[in-house]
């Protein structure tokens, strides 16, 4: 089952044209596959070739096997993606590189586990758990925050997650938004 929050965010954009969407650490394609039916051009990158094999032949999906946690340059074009989604993945040392991949006016939708989740299930390792407000701390200097949530998600199981959405604007716009009124 796909992430409902991600799909709600994307549906709210009411996108009518063919856009480039990056599913970062795309796993078994539970988000990439249904997004490709929306006629988006989906780039799905993950280190797990076996998972990618399951959807490498879908129309509108370009799968890229790659380890995102080395110092090697990512095989992804800069300022190319209209939308980037990241679901249930965190690797802090490289996280800010996502900003360069977004086009101006592009959107980042990020959803993953945060501290407190360890009481309910995996992941429990602090390397994979966001601190309160951490997505805002990471991105808000370069991207404009649109929404933020940190707390309990009640689904089949209970989890503690952070969900944040951002848009990439020029620095002029950001200054105008946050400077004195
Ligand atoms: C919990 S899964 C989430 C997958 C997908 N985003 C989803 O929500 O279904 C985490 C994914 O991160 C990928 N991953 C972990 N370490 C990685 C790395 N170093 N480089 C690329 N992908 C990695 C795993 O292969 C796995 O598919």
C-alpha cells in the first residue's frame, strides 16, 4: 500500500502536465508504481537491485540501482525534478544534496520515522529516527516549508513519524516571505 500522505500532497498540486518525479530510496515501488500511472516520469533509485527488478519494465519508470550512502556523485541530474518524495529512509550525511536536484518551484515531500517510534516498533536505531523539528532544521534555509507534522500515526500499527513538505523558491522570494512585515 502506498503512502497516503504522499499521495494527498501530490494530488493537492493538481498537476496536469508530465512532470519528473524522484522516488528516493524507492524500495519495492509501492509509491513509484502507482505514481507512474498518473503519467509522471518517475525516477526510482535504491541500492537494492532485486527490489528494482520488479518494476524496471514499467512505463514511465526509470529504475537506478545505486548506493546513496557513499561519497560518489549521485547519477541524478541537478535541478531536474519537479517533485521529490522520500519515504521511510534517512541518511543524514547526504540529505541536503536533495536540494540541488529540485527545480525551482519544485516540491519535496519527506516522511519518515522520528524519535518515540522505538517504543512501538522498528526502526529503533537513532540513526534512522528524526529529532523533533529536524526536517525543518535541515531544509528551511534553502526551501520554503509548507507543512510540518511530528507525532503519532495510527494505521495498522502505531508509529511516530515526521512529515514535512517544502517548495524551492528563489532567495528573493524567501527573503520577502520571512523578513519584517
Ligand atoms: C524502509 S525501505 C522504504 C522504501 C520505500 N521508500 C517505501 O516507502 O516503500 C528503505 C529503502 O532504503 C533503501 N536503502 C537503504 N540503504 C540504502 C543505500 N545506502 N542506498 C540506496 N538505498 C538504500 C533500501 O534498499 C530500502 O528499499
